[in-house]
C-alpha cells in the first residue's frame, strides 16, 4: 500500500511539474537520480506521517495551516461583502475554479463552505503552497487534482470577501 501511495505522489509531482513547465515555468530538473531522491524523501515523509488516506471530498473540521485560526462569519450573509468577493473571485479564481460542482483545473467549489471551515478556506486562499505541503486535506486535494493551487496575492480582507461570496453561492 505504501508503494502505491509513493507512486501516486511521484506521478502527481511529475504531472504538476509538466503543468507548470507548460505555463512557462523552468523545469530543467529531469535527472533520474533527483527523481529517486525525491521518491525517497516522499517515502520518508509518508512513513513519518503514516496518515490514513483521506477523502478530499469529505467534510473536515481542519482549520488548515496559516494565520487564520478563528473566523467569525455570523449567521447571515453580508451581501455587500459577497458582491466584492464575487468581483475578486471572477478576476483571480475563475481560471481554475467554477462555482458549481464541476471541475475545471481545480475542484468545483459548490458546497465548499459546508465541507470546510472558514479558517481552512481563507488559509487555502492566502497560503496555498504551505497548505498543500502541511495540511492533510490540501494534500489529498493535490493528489486528486494533480495541480498546485497558485498564490494569487489575495489580501486578508479579499479572502474574507471571497469566503462570503462562496457562502452566498452555497446558500443559493
């Protein structure tokens, strides 16, 4: 089972590398000895964590990794904040995400506020690379979709506005 997990991670890493190089990234690191070193490091990390395989589509109470540890969203949707969040989402997020359950590059975001905590969502928006490295749910999403969510330079206030837009989208 560990070999399958390591192989899945290795394939995901290669797919991500291919994706970024096709977008203009510089991927000169194709040395097979380096691949073996990365596989070995991945095996060591998998052994150290020894986490059960997570379902990335299951509900999680994780707050994620980042500066958001407590976010009070209130019971009602703030329409003005949601409107601002939609404008930011349309500018920075629609290249990879839809507000339905349909996958584009990344997962569809319908029902995301029912599956994830506000803190997790805001940490993922503002801290995607560290989340993918350290948060088990984000790791599982990366393994499923084979693409690293990119940093979009979203401020804390903008992340909160996007969250409010996603909350409104999930109510509708």
